[in-house]
C-alpha cells in the first residue's frame, strides 16, 4: 500500500450520498481510496432496506470498519452471527444479513465497501 499525497475531506461534505430506506451512506474519495460513513436508523435491516436496491438474496459486499456508535447484529448465510457495538473494529465477509439493535442509530466507518454498498446493480 502506498500513499503518495496528503489529503483531507469531510464526511459532512461527501463526494456521494446514497439514501435507501433508513440508510445514509456518505462516500468520500481520496486518491486511491474510498471511505464511507454508514448510518442505519432504528428498524433498519439489510434484507428490507438494501436488498430491494441491489437485488441479491444476501449482502455480497465485504466490509472492514469501525463502529462509531450503536449496535448491529450480523448474521451469515450459514446461521452464525455476532453483535457489533460502539468501539469495535470488524470484518464481515460476503453472504450476510444485518439489522440495527435497539433504538439508537448504528454509525460505522468503512474502508472497503463504500464504493459499492447500497448502489443499484447495473
């Protein structure tokens, strides 16, 4: 991995925003890298809010991120599951569903999936 340029951008002024139901994805592009701030509202579930946008049976995106606030449960297609909560770093392979736990939004910063998450398949 090489970083060749000093850059900063604010997620408060992202390059792109995607807003499916109960979802806000703020995409920031730096030379060679894309980062996303994901905000999922209470009641959000991938299979209800994102599946209609992308058209796959489960999420086929790999995730590497950090949970800023809230709690989310991730369930893999094989039935295994985990809860990710504030302060945790995480990796999630393709083939999963996920949902927000409780009454607080989940906010996560993602380093791999921002370019494609919640983007309609062409």
